[in-house]
C-alpha cells in the first residue's frame, strides 16, 4: 500500500521524438571561454551555411586576463568539471530532479580574481551571446585579428609568430538558447592544455531542440551532444589544416518533447483497491 501511495505522489517524465518543423526560428549561442593567448593575437568569428555577413550575428566581447586561475577560481572550476562529469554519467536521473525543482544551475558564475599576477595578461576571455540562423555553422577562434568581408571574413595572422601560438583553453560556458533547468551542457568545465604551438581542436556539436512541459512551467530550449578531436598541424608530415579552436555545430532533424506525468486520482484508487483486495484475500 505504501508503494502505491509513493508511486502516486511521485511523477515521471515521458520522452517523445518528433520532427522539428520550426525552420525559421533563431538559435542563440552562449559562450564564455579563455584561450591562452592575448586578445590582440586571436580572433573569434562564426560562419554558417547561409554565408551571411558575420556582423549580423552580433559581437562577442574579449577581455585580457591570465590563464592560470587564482585558488578560489580553481576550486570553483574543478567543482564544475567534477559535477558536470557526473551529470553526463547520470544524465536523465539528475535532469528529472532539476526539472521538478525548476533549478537552472548547480553553480554560479566563476568568482572574480582575488589575486592579480605581477605580470602582463597572457590570455583572452571570449564571452557573450550571438543570435544565429537555425542552420549548420562553425564558431572558431584562430590566430590573428578578424577582418569582416561582404561574404565572410579573414584572419590577419602575419603579425603573430607561430612560436607564440598556444590554443590551450578552458570552457566555462557553452550552451544554446536561454538558461533552463534540467539541461546539461557537456562542454562546460572542459579544459585542454597543450605544449604544441600548432594544435587544432575540433568539437562536433549536434543541437537538439527540446520542449519541456512540467507541473511548474513550459519552456523551449536546446540540448546538445558533442564529440571532440585534436591533432597537431604539421604540413611536412601531411597533417594539414589551420591551428585553432573550432566548434562545428549542426541541427538535429528531430526534437525532443519531455512531459511530466502522474497517474490520475481514479487510476490511483483502482490500484490501491486492487492492492487492498490482494492483501485481504491472502490473509
């Protein structure tokens, strides 16, 4: 009897896959990452399959900083990395808990730096949000300042020596859509450190539109899956490409509808009556 009451009071989530037909919607991307090169030596840009001018998407902000974290920041970042790793393993169980409570995040923003190093900044923080077309695209950070052109852009890297390249990076935020509870962003808390100057990092991201209907709210958001690959560029050995950090994203043809459900009072009474009758007969 206790089990029936507990089952009735609890709720469950039903996942359903449907074709995504909202082709004209816009896609918001939120970024906050730090690259181990000064802001004057790199450029961050985005291109999509429509070949629109990158200036139409808006601009990300850049801030000179230091790549090494202070103790409070390191404690916070290590916590995010550890928890996000656990969330990826226990994905749906934690998702349901966050959806039920309506809690958006488990961690706040990265704390302000409490110790200022006695040296010039050696890194660049790239952060902000862009509103994109809901089509495949490529967000990237490479050496050289970016120069916008009518149908794209170029990076002016002639003034940056290859010996100064360092694409080690740390991701504090990488998400799509507005903040929402229950969505795990796999890249947040990710860190890549390299001693190679000519390193190419590639992230292949599939974005999945998601509708969430709970007893507390109804919202539309996005979740994503990601695969990453890295390799050094060495033209003499046949490993060609451009060193940098590349996020290649594409939209899923299907969307996910998540609905919170609970048995009706009538169903509960039927189950409870059956349980009581079974106890009475066996006794």
